């Protein structure tokens, strides 16, 4: 019979447990071997293959220069880049290869500045952007570092152009005037 302290420890996860079987076969896509042959480290190839299997990006979406650029990173850096890429909203991204290259470039710049990459500013509030798009019926295309909003809705005769905006001003802070 267990004492009350031992039972509490076991319920709280402090008791002894049998080790998990970690020898289970991991499912890889058909492109996993090609990633290894391209020269990517094992862990980086596995992480990128996870993105393939999850359907976030297809093997054909990433061109050779993106894979080559990923090989130039040390293993930890490449894994962090892939985590940032995975956490990004890729729904409006047309060229995922260029987007990944942009994530790598940003990572390198922040690394040179000595800024901890994971503490960086995430960008504009997605909910505010979606609300703006719904309200104005604009379209949205995203490329690295810039966003292209479509013209006004077809029944409108007005259009608005925005030349430049300050670097740290996001779309949710740019005011559009409408009648």
C-alpha cells in the first residue's frame, strides 16, 4: 500500500515511472532522403521533413538556393530558422522559398546585432489585419518584409497608395481614410 506522500508524488509526476519506448518509427516524406543527400544535417532534415509531412510547405515550394542557404547555418541556427518559419502565417505567402530565405536573412542580421532572435518583434497583429481586409474587401499578398494590398473593391472609384512607412510601424497603425 502506498503512503499518502508517495501517492501524492506519483499523481504530481514525481513518482517513478517506466521509461517510454522512443524507438517508434518516425514517418518521413519521400523527400527526406533527398534532403540528407543535399547535405543537410540529420536534425535539420528531420525538422524540414516535419514541415513537409504537416503540409505547411511542399518540397517543390523550396528551391535549391533555399536549401543551400539553410546548409550554411549551424545546426542550432537552422533549427531556430525552421521553427520561426513554421510559426509564421504562410496563408498569404506566394513564394515560400523566398520567404524562408528572408527568415534566414533576418535571423543572420539579428544574430550579428547580438539580439536574441526568439525575443524579436513578431510583427503586426494578425486579427487587426484580417479585420481591415474584411472591412475594406482588399486582398493581401505577403512577401518578405513587405505586404501588398490590392486595390479598392471593384465598385469603388478611389484608390490609395502608400509610398513608405517607418520601419517599426505595422499595418495596424497605418490609418486608411475612407468615405
